[in-house]
C-alpha cells in the first residue's frame, strides 16, 4: 500500500512539473521574442550591423600579405589657429592568392613614395580636430584604400591600416 501511495505522489509531482514547464514556455517565450525584436530595432536605429565584417572581403589567413610604409610627417589642413601635423605610417593588407599580387608587389616595392603620396593627398584634406576623431580616421583609411585600388586597378589590396598615427 505504501509503494502505491509513493508511486501516486511521484506521478502527481511529475504532472505538476510538466504543467509548470508548459506554463513557463508559454509565458517566457513571447517576452523573449519581444526582447529580441526590441534589441534588433535598437541596433538598426543605432546603425549597428549585427553580422558584418565591415564590408571587407574574407581572406584566408595563409593568403594575407602585408606591405609596410615607413612613418612620415604630413601637414594637416589649416584650421586657423596654428599649424598641425600628423606622423603617419601605413600598412597595406593584400590577398596573396590574387592573380595580380606578384605584379602589384613588385610595383609597390618600387613605388613606396607614390603610395604614400596617395595617402598624403587624402590626409591633407582634414584639420587637426577632424583627424582627432576615431570615425574620421576610419573614413580616411577607407578613402586611402579606395584611392589605391583605383590607382593600381586592383582589388588585391583589401585593407589599409595605420602602423603609426601621431597627431601634433
């Protein structure tokens, strides 16, 4: 008799547990979906990309090649008060599996001054206050990348970064 009573109690507890789990699913899931939708809307308003790589092409790790250009001083656009300068070094990231990589690398080895001149032309259009902003620095990198891709007619160069960027 005691075994049957214990079995009935265990069965009743299992049924109560099942009912509470079902209630939990139907009560929590709608609010979780609403929260997820709210986060997605906030991210879209703030212009955040949840699954993005900033538009950069994906390059396998073994195919990444770097080309460094030593830091040089560049005059910034005159903002009225005093002269400002930036000491800037560049690193070009290239896809070594690209068909024009070898030819481009040979050209870049010989034309470091021309590459830096393209970067200088972009940076000289900005004032001290503008280049102090991180978003503007990102914009400058993008403009330098576009300028180099256009000048050398290649997509082999896929990213530009500053190896040194000191503002004075």
